C-alpha cells in the first residue's frame, strides 16, 4: 500500500505531499477521477493504456518528469494506468492549488490552456499513440467543448476592455459629484468624485460594471490618473461657482485603486497633475480601502505618507466592510474615516449597527480623524448621526452623484 502522504511545505502557503509506492504498485487506473498530478522524485513510472483487449505501454517516465496533469487541469477521468516500475517517490500537486492558480491567471491565458487541452484530448481519442510520442492519461472518446462558457465570458471581457481603452481616447469617461454635508450646520462641506462611463449609444454605466475589469487588466491606472487630473481641474471650476459655505472652501474626494500603487511614480504624477491645474493638495482627499492597504502594505504606507507630506488628505473608505483592523488606523496616515453604508442603513432598526457607529465616531474623534457616514437616506438617520457626534454625511437623502453642471446648479451661487 502507498504510504500516507507526508506533507512538505510548498511555496506560498501550498502544501505538497510526498508519496512512496512499491515496485508494481498502481498509482492510478483508467477511469479514475484525477485530483492529483505527480512529479517523479525517485524511480520510474510506466503509463499503459487499453487498446482493444491489449494493454499497451505508452510511456516510461524518469525522475523529474510530470504526469497526471491533464485530468488535474480539466477535471476529466484518467484514461491511462500509472504503475510504479520500482520503488517510486512522488511529489503530488493537488487540484485545489492548480484551480486557484488558474482562477488567478489572466482569463485569456486560462482559456488558451483549456482550448489546447480539449484539442489535445480530441486528438488522443482519435490516435492514442499520437502527440509527440508522450501520451498523458488524457480523456478518450467524445470531447465536449468544456470551455464554451469560458469563451463567451472571455470574449465579453475582451470586448469591454477594448471599449474601455477606446473610451479613454475618446473622452467617454465623466466624473459625477456627490455632496458631503456638514450634519451640524447643514452646509456643503465637500464632494466625492465618482466615475461614470458615458458609452456612446448606451446608458451611463456605473463603475461597478467596469472598474473590477479595469482593475484586472490594469487599465484602471490610466483611468484613475485621468480622474485625478479631472478632479484637480474641476476644483478651480468649483472655486469660481460654489461659495465656501462651511467656513473652509469645498474639498473633493477621489477614489484610488490598489493597482495605482503599483505605479512607482504615482506620488510624483499626482503632484505634477495638481500643480499643472493649480490645485491645492489640501483640498483633495484620496479615498483608499482596507483591501488596498492589505494587498500593497509596504508601497501603500510609503506612498500615502508621501502624498500626505505633499498636503493631500487620506480617507479610509467603506470602513467596517473589510478586515476592519484598527491597527490600520494608527499604522497608516489617515485623516478621515468613512463609515460604510451598511452600518448607516442599520442605525434605526438594529441596535448593534447603532453601537458600532457610536464606537467608530468616538474612536475617530479621539484619534483626531473626521468621520463621514456613507449612504444616509433617511432624515432620522441624519438626526441620529448628528446626535452621536458624527459630523459629516453623504447619501441619497442629500443628493445622488450629479454631473458637474447639475452639481453647480444645485450648490452654486
Ligand atoms: P464608493 O467609493 O463607496 O462610492 C460610494 C457609492 O455609493 C457610489 O456608487 C454612490 O453613488 C453610492 N451611494 C451614495 N449614496 C448612496 C445611498 O444613499 N445609498 C446607496 N445605496 N448608494 C449610495 P457608484 O458611483 O456606483 O460607485 C461605486 C464604486 O465604484 C465606488 O464605491 C468606488 O469603489 C468605485 N469607484 C467610483 N469611482 C471610482 C474611481 O474614480 N476610481 C476607482 N478606482 N473606483 C471608483
Ligand atoms: Ca469612495
Ligand atoms: Ca464608500
């Protein structure tokens, strides 16, 4: 019998097991469901296959060779037998690990892999001795197009990606502005810039429908840079049209994607963009999420510190939805805490949400951070927030995000 797997630690938290087989022992058989691929560490492995009533040897594998990978990748049954020729030691790679890696890879690369795999199996089913003399335990018989769904999804993503690239060139992006109100004075304190795609011949598209894709492909970097530059230019427009109601002049918040931290010269680029538009960095708030900080811990800390040194303010967005580790609040240079709307919407009906909001307000206050409650939709929520000391609110109660002209019309002189 094969020994129980002995786990050895692989890279990046994976676990790879070492298994030992005795001479003549079967490793897997035709028809088995394959959840494992193997790399031979010691000994030889013979792959055989039934051809009619005969058993034919299709390969004799030596240390360093890989087998069992096809069933692992495409989840189809084994169509070869693998047997230990002598005492064999194998390193195993399990399906969960490979699936995770495939899910993380570029969808086009994953699709290519599936298409090649299906074609290879198709070829094997026609000629079991084909394919460069080395045949894996590939699936014989009818090959269905198991990648048809992937193909539709990938094609759709590629279409959106190409349309997004074009949208940058043809200025189809716009920023809508949503007011942030001072709950104590009732005056306008600032606004958040929210990206919209005014796609030709289509309705205005929300960021939820294209930002995740743009983050995957990296296109969010030039899009985010455009948004930042536009905010800097729009500040000057606001100065001409909107009075400084809340004592200090209006500020604008802009969302930053984690991908943008991968741009080594992000800080200098933002500095130049602000300078070119004559915008005061003190009136620009950069909104980051916890996920963004977790994904880029070192770069993010350094860049946020540098941005702050230049005078920009940093806001922690959607607070309470991520890992909500309070350690971020003192580790990172945060000026503003934005309480996620899932808490705001619960304060009237759910005592726990109300307590969390009160605790966050008290904590932010003691750390010297301003607090903005997101998603305020009811005047009673606004009143409650004001009573517990939350100074700022944002939400449909005050206004949805508006095109800049509509925003100025509403809040301008
Ligand atoms: P976010 O940064 O949390 O922005 C707030 C979202 O909540 C906006 O959705 C806003 O329209 C919506 N909202 C505001 N008040 C209410 C309310 O009272 N109730 C409800 N249900 N929703 C409210 P939007 O504009 O669709 O943006 C969605 C997300 O897309 C943003 O969430 C942000 O994560 C991302 N996003 C938007 N613009 C940009 C951008 O320029 N760059 C990047 N990287 N992401 C952006
Ligand atoms: Ca935001
Ligand atoms: Ca938010």
